[in-house]
C-alpha cells in the first residue's frame, strides 16, 4: 500500500524547497512507501549514530474535533510524553530494549509497548543493524484519557531514533512508523499520530493510500483549548462499539457540512466558527456522550460559561472546549469541572493550552 502526504500552501514543512512561478502555488506532494526497506533516495545501510543519546518530546493531541471522526486532529501544547534514547552496548546489535517506563501499567517489552513498536519501526526504516538501543519512557499523559497518549509515546520514540542517526527520515516516514504502533495498540487511525508529529491541525484525506493535509491556523490569531479530564476511564473498544453500523443520509450530509466548516474556520482563524462546528457532531458524540457520566451537562456548562464550542476529545473521557482568551478559558474550565461533579459525580481537572504548532521534537542531544 502506497502512502501519500500532502501539505497545503499554508505552512512550509522541513522538506526540500518547492519552486513554483505560479502566484498561487500548488500543494507540495510527498510520496512514501509503507515498506520499511524503501526510501527515496535510498538510505545507506546501517547508519552510524550521530549522538550517544537524545531526549525527545511529543505533545498531546485532540482527535475527531467533533464531526471529523478519524480524519481530523490537532496537537495541543504543554502536555505530552518524553523519551530518552541511547546507544547501549549491552543490547544486541539491531535490537531495542526498554530500560524504564514511568508507569507500572505499561509493558517494558518493546513488542507490546507503543513507544517500543514505533522505535523498532523507525530502526527498520533506517536499516539500523550494528547498534543496540535502550529507551526510557516518561508518561506526561494519563492512559486512556482521549488525549492521544499512545500516539505521543510513539511519536517521541520515532523522532528520537531518527535524531540519533542524523534525521534521515521524512515526516511522512515518521508518521508511518507511528502508525505501525497505533495499528497494534489502538487501531489504524492517524488523527492522533499525524498531529503529534507534524504539529498544528491535520486532515487525513485518505487512508488507502495514506494522504495527509496540514491545515495552517493563522499565527496572529489566539486559540485556547480547555481540556477537562474526569477521573474515569472508558476503554476505546467500548467507545468504538457504541458507534452506529449505518448512518442516515441526513446525518451524513450534516456532518460533512460541519467538517467542511471546521476546516474553513481553521484556515480563516475563526475561533467562533471552529467552536460551532466542533459542537455539531450528530453521529459519534450522541452515541458516546451517554457513556461518560455528566458529559452532556459538561458541554452545556462550557457553552454557558462562554466557550465557542465543546465536544469529546477522541474517544474520551476528556472534554475539550475552545475559546480565544486564556482567562476566559480558566473560567470555562472551572465550570466544566463543577459540572462533571454535579452531573456525573466525577472529580475532574482542567488545563488551558494553546495549539502546539511544532509537534514532536528533540529536546537535547549528547555527543
């Protein structure tokens, strides 16, 4: 299966420059293969490490954004996972070990750990054969929160491996490495891993072939996400099982129009329009909200407190609201926390974060 990544003209990526004399430049198209052994141009066999260790960070992400189920997502600042990766002569060449994980709920077997799976995939794509690696994972995101916890770990791990060997992989190859992890851990969907690596808003135009479009939210516009996480966990499988097997034409047309409106609002920097579309899902949220105690009341409380819109982040249980003022966001968060307790008898915590425009990145390198 071929994979295709597309960037709109709204934001340049770290790919070779694209020359175009047309005053309205066409999107840059990046093609890659899902086969780990293929790269263009071909990578040298068994690359030499450029550093002894690197530390990387990948942000949280909000998937779906209301009507964009499995095809829209964005990265949010502040929250995320950190990976420390180093050359380890005690590890067999071409292999990876996980030396530590900050939570006992995750396996240290790299074949059953989202960071480990992504790191191994990146190593395979780079053709690493002569060096053993050791990985340490620090979870800054709670498990099962609806904030792209598994994707953050995978993104940080893939970026760390790439950095250790000289940043030879493209963003699209890193996303494919992350998708190898997501497919085994939470299903083959890119609406968390793509924004976790690329930053900003991302539209998944197609899965077969994989085609991604980066959506540029204007730099001069203010956008704040109010993230309210209750002390409650709903398995993703249960949330997926709640979805309808068939969708009526009326609901389909409505959701398509709202998703289109959301994309337009992102590109225009229209936070109010973004919020309206975010709140307008008629297919997924109505089935999932009843599974999160108090969610419907939390959404009402957010709107009454001044939020432009509110919905479930990913599969939940975190609720996300949007606004254009940080102070207002704090008040909205307080109202949502109170509503979770009043309506659902759930304790909750709130955080107000900006859009993360960078995505996964290296924090430090050691020679």
